[in-house]
C-alpha cells in the first residue's frame, strides 16, 4: 500500500503544477521519435504545399489546383521553412526535423489546454489525471504528433474548451469567457472549416442547458463580430496562397456534398466513428471514458455537457460517406477529461455520493496498464511501422545531393511517400496519378494511372518506357513496394533497371499493394 501511495505521490508531484515548457520538452522528445509515415495528408496537404510556397518548386495535389483546401495550415509550416531559408539551414537535416518542432508546440498546447479545461470543469485532481491521459495517449503521441491540419485544429479547439461557459450539473455555469472561446473556435474553423460542426453543437447545447431571455441575440451579435474578421482573414490568407480570390469551403462543399465524391477515397459505414474511430482514438482508455461519462451524471461537480457536444458532433460527422478517425481528434480533450473522472472515482476512498468504500483499483495499476498499452504501440507506430517510405526519401536525397539521382518515378499507390518536402532537391519526380473526377457523372469513364498499373503492370511499364513513348522521361531511379516486385521484376530488367536498395517498411499492412519492403531500382544499361 505504501508503494502504491508513493507512486501516486510521484505522479501527482509531476503533474501538480505543469508548465507549458515542461510539456513542450516532453513533446520535443516525442517529435524526435517520429520516423514513420501514417497519413498521406501529413505531408501532401501541409509540408509539400509549404515547401513549394517558400522554395518555389515542388508538387501540389489536385485539391490545391481546384481550390478545395485553405492555406492557413500550410502557412504555419511555410514560416518554419522560411526561417530555415533565411538562416541558410535548409540544406541540412533540419529541413525534415524543424517542422516537427512546430508539431511539438501544437501537441504541447493540446496537453496544456486539456489540463486547464479539465481543471475548470472537474477540479485539479481530475485535471492531473486528464493531463496524464493526454501525455501517454497513443493517439496523441503517434497521431496528433504529425503535421496534420487535424492536429492544429485540435489545439485551437482544446483552447476554446478551456474558456467555453460549460454548465455544471447543478445548473451553475463554470466561469469562462465566451468571446475568448469563440476566437479560438474561429481559428479552428480557419484551419478546418468542418470544425464548425462542433461549435454548432456546443451553442445548441448551451441554449438547451442555459435558456436565458435575449441570449440568442447577444451570441449572434458576438459570433458575427468574431466571425466576419475570421472569414476575412481566411479569404486574405487564401488570396496570398492562390494568387487569386478563392473560397475553399464552397469548392469543398461542391465536391464532397453536391457531387458526393468524397467516397472516391473510400466509403465508410455509418457507424464507423463508433466502432472504429472511438476505439482507435482512446485505445485502452475507452472503458474509462465511457465510465467517466456515466459517473458525471451522478456527480454534483462534473457536467455531461461536453459529452453531449461530442455525441452530437460524432452523429453529424457520421452523415458523410467518407470518414477517418483523425476527423475526431478535436474531441480528444473531452475524452481525456472523462477518463480522468473515471480513474479518480475508481481510485478514490469515497464514492460519488460521498460514502466510504473499498476500491479494488489502485493508481499504480491503472497507470501501469495505460502506460504499457499506449506507449508500446506508440513507439512501434513512430519508429517501426511504415518507416521505409521515409527512409527511402533520405536515401534518394543523399543521391540527389551527389548527383547520382537525377529523376525519380514512384510505381506505387499514389502518395505512398513524402515528396519534395523530404527530398529538397529540384529534380524531376513523378508518381502514378489517382485524381478523382470533379463531377459525379464522370465516375464511370474516369481514368487513373494507379488503377491501370495495378491491373496490367508489365504492359504499363513497357508502354511508359518504350522508345516511342513521350509520356514520361525514363527516370534514373524507380521506387516500388516489394508486393509489386514479383510481378514486374523481369520487365524492369528488360527495360534496363536493376535493384539498387531496399528498406524495411512494415510487418503488416491492410492494403496488399503496400506490403513488404520499399525497393529502389536504378537505371543501368538495357539488356535489350
């Protein structure tokens, strides 16, 4: 028992008065461990766009050519790249490291805001545990710790949660600042306009829980006073990025809602967020999250209002055809807070009704359980799983610096690797296209290279690299997954390519096209 109290005391001492500097130091260590590639958007919708903005060369995907994306998030990383350029450090390893310093700042902001949010809603003891949940969370360490727009959105959303006027169970309002909360909410919406769904749910819940005469008019006026400058700022940022006036939310609506083409990237089951997203986001914390929401209904101090907001947002996010678990990152602070309520209750000597009880749970056991079941998989995801697609870019970058790599082709599913943001060399590169049609009427006749290559790889290679073909210049190096090598190895040898290097990528992959090592082929003298 003494040992249990000792561990509890040590954990509480560490989390007693957390500072942003302490949390940032932890996240910087976390950032240095990220050596893998999970989501294509972590580079293609952020770093690649920022790299082209600053250095003048690179590649932007179809969304940017058709104005579906906003530049606010890439601009953050453009500032990092610009600093490196001004200091003459862009030709060093910092070109790939520095963006993750900014990511560490973003993740530390989520940690700190989670603590402040939980402290205001549920008290200091719960806040300490909520911070612990945030720090050890596998999703925070391996998901939010990536240059995704969802990560920055989560940071601003968490800050808004801190100031939102949540209603307690006893109908009193936790002290907050609605104008400040709306400013942070507006910043989240500038980063990702779909974040507005969360705040629509929060405002509706506030009206339901705190009905007051004239409140709707005052909130509408306040939202207008903050929203108009926010929208104006977004328009100006996109004017700078695109070089012309654009309104990406409208283009996004046309593509995803009117044409319903979001399902081009995969169609999800209506219960996807319930059966996939929630278990992925909270892993072994999920039972504590659910229990914490139940406990909140019996507590005089903790409100269920954030849970209602989260449930409403999940329901609305589930109405679209294409879903990904990272779309729910902004709800992480709410989950961590309720998990902390559960842990605090389970390890307390008193029940929520104030009566003495004997608890079979101990802080030591719960901490050990959460550490093992979150940190171990996070380390695997950050250092092992899908690292070959990053290692190969480092290898090619070294070759580009020495002049041995002059042109690169990727015979892989599109966006399988980072691109110019990691190569940082102005040499020709290409990959198999997979752009969707812009109109639903074009689905049946739409052509995409990645699909043709998968169906007829040998014919595709011969046609692409034949002497009469003007489609693409024969590259000095080709990159492909080991799963494809067995199908095209002889053809590659025939057109003059030999294996040059291979890199371990992953032990498993649900997509059979991406299985095995990442293999590099080098152009040599043709055999025919």
